[in-house]
C-alpha cells in the first residue's frame, strides 16, 4: 500500500514538473514571439526605456530599401561581410528568433521584400541606454512593429543575407494588436484588407500587377498618338451602355446619375476635333455582385477617327501581347495555358455560330413582338432559363452564352457581326448568310478564358439613323421593363448633326483582364479593397 502511494506521488510530481516546465516555456516563447500587450502597457514599457513610440525618420540618414539591398545576394558569398559601408533599413517585423540573451535574429518585411537583421551585443553600440540591459531593450519589440536599423551587410555561414546591426533598432510605429501569421477567412480578409496584405503578401503582388497592366494600357495608347482625356462621372442624363444607372439628386432636386460608360462624352470630343483619344477610369452600374462583376469597375475606352474595325482588331492583339510580355516575360498566360500569338486568335460570326449550335435558322431578326415570341419558343423547347427582362436583345445574348460561349476553348476568340438590335450605337450593314439577309452591326467582342474582355464597333454617325435606333429601344423600356435600355439622348443626336467622322470605338474591362492575366477567380482579389460587399 505504501509502495503504491509512493509511486503515485512520484508520478504526480513528474507530471507537475513537466506541466510547469511546459507552462514556463510557453510563456517564454509567447514573449519572444512578440505577443503584444494592451496599448497602455506597451506605452509604459517604452516610457520606462525612454524610447519614443512614434518618432520621425531622421533626415540625416538615407534609408535604403530592402529590395535594393537584396541585390547583394548575387555578390556576397557565405560568411562574407561588407564592413566599409553602413546601411539604414526600415520595415515591419515578421519574426523574432532569440538565439540567446545576447544574440537575436529579426526578419523585417517591406511589402514583398524580406531581410534578416542580426543583432548581437558584441557589435551594437548602446551609448544612449547604457543603464539598460541589451535584452530588455530588444524585448520591447513585437511582431508587427515597424522598426529602423543601421548596420553593415553580409551573409551568414548558411548564406542568409543579413544586416549586422551596429546600433540598437529604433521603434518607428508599434503594432498594438496580435498579428496573424496567415489569414484565410474571406470575410476577415476583405473587411480588414490591410491585415490581409500583411498576412498574405502575395495579395500585394496581384495589386502591383494590376497597376502594371494599367500602365501598359496607358503607354500603349500614348505611343500610338492617342490623347488621354477625362469625362464627367456625374451628370443629369446617362447613356452609352445597356445598363441601369445609380440615381441621386442635386441641390435643386434634379436627378443625377453616375456614368455607366463614357462613350457619348468621348464621341462628342471626336466631333469637336480630338480624333485619337482614350480614357482610363471608373464606371458605375446598378447591378448585382458576383465572382466577376462589381457595380464600380475600371474600364478603358478609346476612339479613333478614320480607321475601321479591322484596324482595332489588330491593335487589340498587339496590346494583349504587350501586356502578357510585360507581366510574364512571354506570350503565354500560365493560368489558362493559352498563347497570345497573333495567329492564336480565332474569329466566329455571331449568327452562323448560333444557328449551327441550335441546328435551326434564326429567320429575319428584328425587334418586333412576333420575333420575341419566336425566341421565347426556342427557350421553352430547349429548357433554357430566360433572362430577367426577356427582350430580343437579351434573349439573343443569352442564347449565344448558353449555346456558343459555354463551348468555347480558353483561347482568345473574336465574336463578330452581332444582330443590329443588340447594338443601338453601332453602324449597321446587311450581310447574307445562306439564303437569308441579316442586318448586323459592325462590331466585335473578344473572349478570353470564356470571359468577355473587350467590345468594339464602328460608331453610328448618321443622326437620323441614331435617333431611330434610340426610339426602337423604348419598346423594351416601356413595355418590357428593361431599365438598361438607353433613353433617347437628344443632346447627343444634335451633336451628331454637326458631323462625326467615321470612327471606331473600343472598350476593355480592366478588372476582368487583370483577373485573367494574374489567374484570379474572383474580382475581389484584383481590387485594392474588394467588391462593394466589403466597402
């Protein structure tokens, strides 16, 4: 009995000692890992150490970026030191590793770039705080803090590029919250996007590529002698796109709308004599959110007088190849596995492609109620879900999407010559397919990865014809409730009466293009602060 009790006591003692040691190690590890205290507690620590928490950067010392210092990677060999030159670096602490009370390794980050700091008591001058132990000062720093450090550059025996500190690090801005090592929850990522950037640095790379692509587009048009312009975002009327606008009122109770597209403004500039123009900017459409759509989006629109649709097809191929080469260094989109060489682009005629897929004739296409019922019968026979507003234009668009676009390859494909009823602002012509003549628009859409990224057409410049096309769309608005149908714009028709030269207009959705080039599946990932849902 006594032996059993003695054995029980020994087991309890061993378990207690192990648990106590684990608890002590856990606390020690937590301190060294940089688990931040409450803000007022951290403030007291820095006051005791006589260290300012939010100092200004000293103007007498130049700060070298981490990305620039990384160039030493290809110069220095393991265990090499560059004693003759001192560098000052700034960055956010990503990790702290305590080798001992006299040697600490700190990883600091500057966006996508990372660098190790080696802080050794032997090398550091501590003249400003001689009364305080070396380790006490370093324990004041936490993961997530922004710091500044000065020292010489070198490599460790394992080949890790490091700054060997000759002065104690200086606090620039403390992090007063626990910094996550990774962040996967979609809601939290976009509700606090700045934390997402810190925890998932690859998101910064996506955004940098976004602005790299925008710069490529801008440079492309500038070198082709286009002038960048700006047009109103807010006006008393809307138009230029088949879309529902955001409506508000001005101080005089007059209705105002955010622009759906800059098209009508840009064409008025062409009429005024600016024959090669483009605009990169925001547009707003009062529509739903999904993986590829956001009510606020960025587009590029370009207008050029005295060129036809074929010229803009060639320009589009060249622009996409330049973007791909600039971002990836070649003409292949790695996420889609498709080439953007000029001969990789396919062309499909809208009407023959749809008729072949349906295995029936579309007949003479017009905007009549009889033809709308003809299309509705096709939807019913094939059990295809109707669009929300079943106008002739929307029904044809839905049929193309269901019967043709879903079966496209990921490679770049131009769809050309849409039916006239689908393009009220485009110039029209008559084309004969088989034994039937069709009124079609001089228009193309470009699809990449089965997503539309580009739309262009030769602009209607006959004011009477434009007025008739506007009026024909009113049946869709008044009788079928299509709030996306354009309202007749008398001011624009009047502008056409002063003479719009033969002009081709071109538009590209920048957000969707960035998604395709960077391989992102959701539009949230290519917007600095996500979609409207999180703003």
